[in-house]
C-alpha cells in the first residue's frame, strides 16, 4: 500500500504543475480594420439622378412601360447609395449587376417599341419621312385638310423644323387657309414662296421635256408636253386675271394708276411697293434699317425682305452692302422664330382639339366646350374649332332637351295639378336656359317650339 502511494506522488506533482502552467497556443490573426467599399460613382451624381426620376414620375402622361422603367432605375440608383461592408461586397456587386441588366433590358424594349419596325419599307429615317410626306399628300388630295395640318405638325416635331420642305410647307399653308387659319397660312406661305421661287418649277420642266422630246425626234411626246405646258400657263393666267380683278387699279407710284388696263395685263402685286421703295432709297441707311425693324415687328417679313433686296441693288458701298446682308439675315431669323412660335401654338391647339373630340365621343360636352374655350384669338374661329363647338353645344342641347321632355311626360301622366305645374315649370326653366345660353344654335328653333307647348299647358292649368 505504501509502495503504491509513493508511486502516485510524482504523478500528482506532475499534474499540479501542468495545471498551473500557461496554455501555449499559436496566436490568431490580428483584428483587421474595417475597410469601406468605395463607390465607383460620385454620390452627388446619384442624388441628382434620383431627384430627376422622382420629378419625372410626377408626370401624368407616362405610359405603364415608361413608369415601370423609371421605377426600376430609381431602385437601382437608390441601391447604389447604400454601400456594403467588405463581407458583402461581392453580393452587393452581383445584385447591382442584376438590377442594371433588368433596367437596361426594360429600357431597350421600351425604346424599340417606340421605333418603326425594321424592314424593307421602314428601314431608315428617310423611308419613314417619305412615307409620312406621301400620307400628307394623300390627305390633301382627299380634302382632309385637318389631317394635313396635324400630320405636318407631327412631322416637324419628329424630324425638326427642316422637315417642312417647300413641298410639304405648300400643302401645310394651303390646308391652313382651307381651315380658316388665313394668318398662319400667310406666314408659312410667304416663307415657302421664297424658297420655291428660287428653284425651277413644273412649267420649266414641261418646257424642257418638250425640247428634249424634239431632240430625240419624238414629236408626239413633245406635243403632249406642250399641251400640258399650255394648260399650266392657262391656269396661271386665270389666277392672275382673278387676282387682278380683285385688286382693281394698282398704283405704280405715288400718283400713277393703271387706269384702263385689262385684268390679264395687270401689274404684279410688287407694284404696291414701288412708291415705298423709291422713298426708301432717299432714306439714310440708319433710317432705312429702322424702317425694316418696324416692318419686322409688324411681322411683315416679305415686305422687309423685298425692300432690302431692292436697296442692295441700288448701292455700291461695301459697308452698306454688309449691313444690308446682316439685316436680311436678321429678317430671316425673326421670321423663323415667328413661324416656330406659330407652329407651337398650332400644335397646342391640335392637342386641345383631339382632347375635345374624345370628350365629345364620351358625351362629356361641358368639359369639351371648356377645352375649346381655351383656344383664343383668330384660331378660335377656324373651321375645326367651330365644328367641335357646334357638336358640343348640340350635345348639351339634346341632353337637356331630353331632360325637359321627361319632365313634360311626367306632367302629362300625373293627375295631381300641383305636381303637374311643378314639372312643367322645371321643364320650362331648362328650355329657356338653353335659349339664353346658345341663341345662335340651329336647334334653338325647335327649343322655342317646345317652350310654346309647355307655356300652353301651363295656361290650361290657369
């Protein structure tokens, strides 16, 4: 027993020392400093984009597809603001790439849906432009002048101001006049006339075709072109005679008049400016340019341009020629600005007309009339505005006349004299209000007949 205890003593001592000794282990890695993931895009730029998209989302004319794309963009930008720690850096970039891919694909789908389908007929902007100008011509030939105006405005908005080529501008001006917008027809027509005047026209082409036919020995074809040329010249002579008769005697100076000249030899309208031109030649250059500015302020661009051109032919001073060249550039610039302004007004009017037409289709006649009342000035008197106003007024009259008819029928069916009188008086009030509100409507004569019948019924009641 003693021997056993003695054997256990060294083991116990060893155990005691081992329990008191420090535990030696390999030191772990030192705690690393938390590093910040740097954004590849400046934070202020992200904020600008977010604010811009939020403003865009407030618009009410966005389509569902546009709104979806904007919300996706907003979500992607907002995610870029919250930068992750280093442990989530890889996940952050993976999520960002997924979001951006979704936004890009949605934007691509939206963009391609707004573009014309690629094909043999619609493969380029030139093809689209050619198709649209053909549609404008077809609308004009079919007498749909409102469509010509709308399509010309859309063409300008799609391709810019240069889309109104002389040919398209000619149809635009003629259609404006047909719709009663004569002032705008003159503004656009004068600019188009200047551009058309500088190029050969169909008369020159027919004359050349006749000559070329003779050169090729084709007398029959030459005669056909000659006959078409004669028809064109006859038409021009007819127009000249018609305008000459409308103008009457034309002054050729301050006191001269074309007295007994037959209409077909009347002098051209430029004769009106002869006296003014002679007076302008005696003005100093500064006085002359002040006169030109006054004409431009009055929107008389054609007159101002003619005076500058004539004065330019009468001077040899290099300094004066340079100032006159600058003056004519300014006239052209102001005319372009004026036309852009007028076309913008026409575009707004066209939009109002479309909205009013839709309201009339939905039988919201009062709202349609309120829309049409927003069109002011001489634009308020063009044919399309008048037609839609008449349609809205007719809708209101027919609607209220039906209300009055129901009251009249209720009065005829009741045996209670008090109710009968109340129904008849309510009916009469509605009809009289229509007469007072829309006295010029062609339907008012029928309303007055109804008033007469209701009045007779009231008289029978005593």
